[in-house]
C-alpha cells in the first residue's frame, strides 16, 4: 500500500496518466511566465527527488503505463494549437519516460542531468510563447502565421528551440531517446518500438507547430522582432544544451 | 590523413557558422565564402580520393576519446567527392539564382549544413555518427524545401518528406541498437570484422541478427530512396528552390544505395533480404516509370523518373551488384542535377524559339505521324532482338569471362537487352525514310553507352570492392535456386515478347482489337492518373489520426 501511494505521489511529478492531468491543469491555470518557468524546471526534479529517496518496489505494470502515457500525450499533441498547452503535453510525454531509467537503476546524477537537459528547451518554449502573447495577444498556431517574414529573428529562434525540444540531434533529449531504445531493445523489444513511435509523433507535432506559426505572408502591422540581447541569450542556452547533449552522449553511449 | 578527412567534413560546418554570424555584416557577398569553403573541401576530397585510388589502407579515425570515428575507405572517399562536386555546382548556381530570394544567407547556412551532414553520413565510422547525420539530413532538407516561408504548399510537401525520412530513421536506430547490444561497440569496422568472422554468432527473436539488421537497413534505405509505398513525397517536393531539387534528386535521395553498400558485410550473409530488396526495387522501377510516362506535369514526371531510377539502383543492390548501384547513383546524380539546373534556361530559350527541328523525330514524337515507309518486319525483329544482345555479351566478355556465371549479371544483361531492343524497336516504329541510317546511329549510341557502362562499372567494382572473393560472395548471396531462376527468365522473356507481339499485331490491325479493351485501358489510366490512390490513402489515414487526437483532447478536457 505504501509502495502504491509512493508511486501515486511520484506519478504526479513524473506524470503518469491520469495523474498527468494535474500537471496540465496547473500549466493552464498559471499565467505569469516566471512561475511557469519555475514549474517546468522544478516539476520533474521534485519527482526524481522523491523517487530516488524513497524505497519502493516498481511493479511490472509501470513500464506499459509510462509508455502509454507518453504515447497518449504525443498523439494528443498532434491536434494542439496553443503553444503553452503544446509545451505542457510535450513535457508530460517526455517526463513520463523518466520512469524507464529509474526502473533500470540509472545513477541519480545522470537522471537529474537528463531531466534538466530535457526540460530546458521546454522552458525556452514557455518564454517564447510569452513573447508571442505579448506581441499578438495569444500564442496560437494558424491564427496569424508568417512569423518568418514578420519577425524573422524570433522565428529562427523559435524553430531551433522546437527542434531541440522534439529530440533532434545533438540535443540531450535525442541521446536520452537513443539510450532508452538501446536499453529496451534487448529486454523489451516492444517497448523500443513504442519509444520510436512516440519519437515520430513528437517530430510530427513539432513540424505542425512550426508550420502553423512561421509559414505564411508577412503581417501588414509593424511588430517588434527579438532584440539582439535576447538572441544572444537563446543562442548561448542552445549551444550549452548541445554541448550538454554531447557530454551526455559520452556518458551513456 | 586524419586531419585531411576531418577538414573535408568540418569546412562546410565552419562556413555555415561564419555565415550565420556575419551574414548581416557582409550581406550577399557572404555566399562567396560558402563557395570558397566548398571548393576547398572539394579539392581536399579529390586528394583523399586520389590517395584511396593509389591503394592507401582503409583507416578508422577516432575523434578524440569519444566513440565517434571517421572512416577513410574507397566508398567514403568516392562519395565525399561526388557529394562535394554536386554541392559545389549547386552552390555556384545558387549565388545568382537565389539572389532575389528572401533568406539568402540562411539558404547558404542550410546548404552548408546539408553538405556537412551528407559528408558525415558517408564518412561515419561508427553507428552514432551515422544515425545522427542520417537523421539531420531529413531535418535540414525539411527547412531547405521550405525555404519560401510564404508557401503553404512548399511546407506541406516538405512535411511529407520529413515524416517519410523520420519513418526511415526508426529502422536505422533499431538496427544500430541491435548491433550495439550484440557486439558491445559502435564501431562499424569492428562490427563488420566480427560479422565476417562469425555471421551466425547472434540471434534476435529466433532469427539471425544479420538478417534482422539487414532488413532494418533495407527499410531505412527504402524510405530515403523513395521506394514504392514510401515514394509519395518525391514527386511533390518541387515547390522548393531549383538548386534544392537538384541537390535532392542528384544526391540526397541516393542515400539508400549508399547505406546498403556501407552494410555490405551484413548483406552478404542475408540472401533473403537481398531478394526482398530486389523485388521492392523492381516494383519501384516499374511503378516509377509507369507513373512518369502518364504525368502531364513535367516536374512530377521528373520526380517519378527519379523514383524509377532509385528503384533500379536498389534493384541492382538486390542482385548483388553493389558497386554498380554506386555508379548508377553517380551517373543519375549528374544527369538529373544537370536537368534541374538547366531547366530555367531551357524554358527561357524555348519561349523565344522552341528550336525543335521539324524532322522525322518531330513528326513521330510530337505530331504522332509516322512515315509511310515500311520494312520487312521479320528482318527488323531479328535486328531488334539480336543486335543488343551481341553488343552486351561482347562488352561484358571484354571485362570478365566468368561474368555470365552470376545470376545478377544475367538479370542486368536482360534489362540491358530489353532496353536496347526497345530502342531499336522504337526506331523501326518511326518508319523513317532512311531507317538504316537512324538504326545505325541508335546501335552506335547503344554500343558506346554499353561499353562505357561496362568499363566504368567494372572500374567501380575493382575500386569499391577490391577483394574478388567478397565480390563473388555478394553475387552468390543474391542468387536464387537455378531452376527457379531459369523459369523466371523464361516467363519474363515470354511476357516481354508477347508485349511486343501484341503491339505489333495491334498496329497491323489498325488498333481494331485494342478498341475492345478500351474501357479496361481507360480504367487503368484512371488508376495511374490518381497515382494508385496511395496519396489519398495516406491523407485519409493522417486525417483519421488527427481526428482521434482531437477527440481524445475533447474527452480528456484538454488536460
């Protein structure tokens, strides 16, 4: 019973369906971007902290549940148009997979590094969504479009961040997914196939998000593009992320 | 050597970085930097190729203390040179062609990144570098095809490409994971050595590992090289800039042939997979050519032409003619690249003057009016069937006496014979006033093409697979039971001869018999004009998935 309660508690922070709905409800109801940033950084870390500091037996049904949660949210992302919601669903899909290395007994340091490496692009997305809300009143795909022509610098950064978030080389999430496939293929081949399917849906959803925002004709209204200091900030974070990805690759592969 | 091969791959990356950083300061002149870097990289790759041709040993070059390795071998040096050659031409062309387009600097950044990704793909000495570069090629191509960010259509089809490429990434990742689990290394050289030493050492789900991995590699190659059922993106990606089309049709789409060649040490132990590859390639070649012939949009026709060629390339792998696939890749790349890059000026010239001489070819091909003169059909049939065969046998005997012992070689000869006969048959059908002159010219061209093809492909064979025993092993892995092979050859011959016979008798009877089957033909034409409804099925499936996604969101209250 204690084990079950433990798992239930952790399942809020390393989201497992239906507890995952709680996180997405919180995302939807917290509007200040600062709080959202904190939420996206701390949420999986709290989950890991509890998971790594409590003793419980991981039941067999947890692996299919974690994979199903991730797959469910990956599929649901396909039809989302609101950027914050999209980011929340991607976070749910990614963080639920953190159960896999926990089950395999990966080191705590590596788990934290993965969690941070995978959450940073999501945090950047939250900040970018706030930028869209500030400029257009809403961060919504298909509503205005044409960002590549209207605010090209912002569009460039946005595309790179989405690409980083959906597990593209050389960002940390890519190496995490690769490592998980390598680990799963020998013990549970079906799990490896599901992981690949989830990965495919992330790419699909990412492409739809990009297309819904950046493609189209330039707006007639004058809209301020991203300033150079912000570009420098995003570039530095993305470069550090990429280096972090390469570092993680060295550690796991 | 180590520094040389690293420099070849890294120079385009440095160029991309510089352009990204300084495009604003130097404006459009920054493209010259990209061209200069690509030229330098190309020259270095030529040097590497020269070293490989002169017999330098294959080398696996580790990158620092990581598991990553770069491979110096005939395949990597040859393909690096081809990639850089095509990329250089595309760069030079783009300097002026893209000058009026928005995102000029960004285009060269992407072009350089694509060149680097392709280079890392062909010189990768480990599975991780291979998977990363393979993956990145798809992502960069997506953005290159969507260079015109105003065009929803360009992005729609770029998306198709991305998803197909991502589908193709998955089997490669699985194959890499399986190989790593079995051999505990990412190094391709080590894995291949172990596979060659003991091919049956490992099993997956009760099947030999070599078969499973070869099957997965085959699937990855099918997606990348637009094989049947994974081809729908290719004919529709013409909304991208012309230089990107040239690069894609001349280089990127050929990657499937490269991948199969890279994993040749596995395929040599996977006869069944080679047979599947042959069948898929054959189906693709037939469907691609069929769809090409029925298009009224020239760009789509070119797309399907590439599909047919890719089918033929994959089919060559399926019969064990691995090096021939590389030669095919090279020849098709140069041919198709030239077509795309010269398309603009041809259109311009045609607007001023179509330049088509009103000769026999014109009246036959354009006005559909064959001349009245007729020649004895029996004599013509003998010439049609015998001459190409004599040329092919003669040319192949010049390079190798035991050539006809290989089934794969027979299949290739068969295709050559059919193509040659078709060429002479078409010449006869033109009913020229001077048919002997026209046929003489056709036969001479056929002789030159066949001799060139045979000698160059023989050279590729010697260079890429210097070990004669391995070459023979590749061909024998693709063999099927002799009786089945003979029966198949007879059946296919009968089908082709029957086809020619039907065409001949149909013409003799002024198409009267053909009228009876008109409805059947119309239905068939409708099927082809809808491209066998494959695109419609995929669109329906993806819409269904999006509907499921929406419904799930509604049921779960978007949480």
